[in-house]
C-alpha cells in the first residue's frame, strides 16, 4: 500500500522487514530497489536490483504479485521489468551504454511491447545524441500510449535540434492538443515558429509562456526575439528577468550548443543567441548603449568670446563659446562638457563647474555662461575646455575689466 501511494520511505522500511525475515525474497529486493531509486539512493538501488535478478524465483513471485494489480503477469514480462529497473538505475548513474544494454534485453524478452521500455530507451538515445533513434523510440511510445506528453515534447525538441521546424510545429501542436497547459510544448512551438520564419507568432507564444510562468529560459528566448526586432530596451529587461530567476542562465544555454548537431541551423541559432545574450548580461547594457559609449567625436573649438568686450567693472557679463562636434552614426545630439578657468599671472582665481551642453552633431553650437559682476579692474585670462569622453578641445581669451 505504501509503495502504490508512493510513500517510498515507509515502503522501503516494510520491504527491509520482509528481507530481514527471508533473504530470498527477490520481490522485496525489487520493490525496495525501486523505492531507493525514487529516493535517489542510487547505489543501494543497484545493489538491491542485482540481488533480485540473482534470485531465480524472483520473476515467478513478481508475476503472481502483479496479476491482481493489472501489471505484467508473465515470468518473461516481470523479468523484462527487472532489467528495465536496472537500466533506469544505470541511467541515473549516467552509465548510458550499460543502461542501453539492459533495456535492449528487456525489449527482446518482453512478450508484449510496453511503452515505458521505448520511452526509457528513447531518453538513453537522446542523451547519447542519437537523435534519429531517440525519435523512433518516442514515436513508438506515443503509438502505444498517446498520452505520454513528455514523449511528444521530446520528439519536438529532437525535431528542433535537427532543424526540422515544420515537423516540430506539428508535434508540438499535437502535444498541446493533449495537454493545453503544457508550457514546455508551448515554448518549443514558439521557437519553432520563430526559426521557421514566423517571428510574430513565435514572439506571441513566448510572451504567453512568461505570462503563465516566470521561466528563465522563456525570458531568455523572449529577450533575443526583442533584440532581433530592434527593441533593445525590452530585450535588456527580459535578460535581467532571466538572470534574476537563474544566475547561471548563460551556462545553461551554453550547454545546449553541445546538444545540437553542428550542421544544424539550430546550432547556428544557439551560437548567435548566446553571443548576443552575453553582451546584455555581462555588461548590463544594450548593444546600442555600448556602441554609443565607444564612439569617439571630433571637437573643434571655434571661438571663446566675451559679451561685452571689454567688460565694465561691477557689471555682469557672458562668456560665450562657439564649437562644432562631429560623430559618425545617427546620433543627432551629443552631450559635451564645458568648463573654464579665470587666471591672472598664471594663478587660477576661479574654476567653474562643468556644464553639459547638448550639441547638434555636425553643426556649430553657440553657448553662453552668465557671470556675476567683477568689482576689480584688471586683465585676466580665461581658458575654456570642451570635453566628450577622452576627446578635448580648448580656447583662450583675454578678459579686460575696466
């Protein structure tokens, strides 16, 4: 009862009690092995299933136990189930070749095809990157049991990995017919539409995924879609959401490069997607912002002037600057900093704060600084400096107060 209710800790204790009473209870070893596998006690699970397989009577006992439960009631069928379980344990240990050997044996001796055998072998092939064989087994799985959504989803992923986007779309649609709330299928469908050229549909489906669930991978894909559409601010916003949900998102996505055949257009897509994502995530800025930051400008200081000139004592006056700034690109306004010093006999008497001037790209800009009256007559030197990032230009003018 505990086992059927998936109360694996309690069930494993009951099976342990049975084994303590009779060390030849192969069925108890079998079921405890299954419990241990579900509890992630992989080594213990392997020890128990090996005990079960080593006891000749185990298939007979399991067949008798299975009959009232509606499971396989033949000795061959239960023996096949035992090797399926051991294959699953080897799979959990990432011993894929050994896992494949056991599941092949299960399929060869099973009196009736069972969807779980093909489903499990499909996952082994998938992890071995034997995608054609994996697709075949998942296809066999859904023939035997059309309700196995994971099989439909994985078929879609395989089609996507291999660049067969129309096939992927058809498979994903079928998966979503069976399980409309299947977000993995919905995400895969969005990707398939995007790579098949229907960007609008792909974008809308990916937006639907993140509306239903805050999924870092979906945000990652959505960000890239926005980037391609030229909406870099929205792309940055979604990349930030992906990182907030999983700080290792770049590592996770990089791993997908190893899963796809290099000749597949999907591999090219993943490489481009990762390249773009690194820019946004590692800098926290859009490519456009970075491009602007890295641009250089040429500044020409044309004139530094006084209004009026000379300046009457105890009267306000203006310091005016005329300059031209030029930068490649489509920027129309460039922020230029202007500051100046007033000195006499090589001694600085006044140093202004920097003022930001929004200069028109490629056109002469005129700008004035308003100065308070000076109560003392004399001759001074004004040195004005214009700066944009590391580029600077300067001009001097003689200030006469009389």
